[in-house]
C-alpha cells in the first residue's frame, strides 16, 4: 500500500518539474542561398535567392513584393525587384535592362532581426557573397 502514494508523489513531482521548464525556442535558420562564390557565367546571377527554415510571410500577404528592411545587397543593384516564392524563399531579380555587371563582388547581408511568422529570429547576422 505504501508504494502507490510514493509513485503518485514521484509522478506529481515530475509533472511540476516539467511544467516549470523553460520553453524551447527554435531559432530561424537559412536553409540555402544562391548564387555563392565565383559564378561561371552571368546568367547564373539572374537572381539572388534565400530560403528560410520556416514561413516568413503569410499566404496572400501584401508583403509578397518589396524589399524587407533586414536585407542589404552591396554594392546596391541599379534596379530590381524583391518578391517571395511561397512563404519561405525571398528572391531578388535585377532588372533585365540593368543586370548585375561583370567582375563585381556582391555581399548579401541579412540582419539578425529577420523574423519568421512565428516570431523566431536568426539570432545573429548572416552574410554570403558572389562574384560575377
């Protein structure tokens, strides 16, 4: 008879301990990006793509086009358009009339403040580059 109250106390202690545990906060990550490094031909830089680990915008959102405040391309392209492919992939396409010029190194910087729909952030800046 003594075993049942001891088992009950142990289970209760386990429930209390796990209910006070800190919640697991998942960080946003960048799953892939392109182009990267020195590209073989200018056509390989028709656009810049960044894929995130979770949705960044809502389906049907007004934010489907427009430059997010947390991304920078240096040197700044002459003209172009930002848009989302689905909810996780951001694309920048330079204007076909003014494509990326030859022999230029571009740096893409994504601020740590980039946040998903769930509110998860990168936590630290992410940079990559490519050379045309």
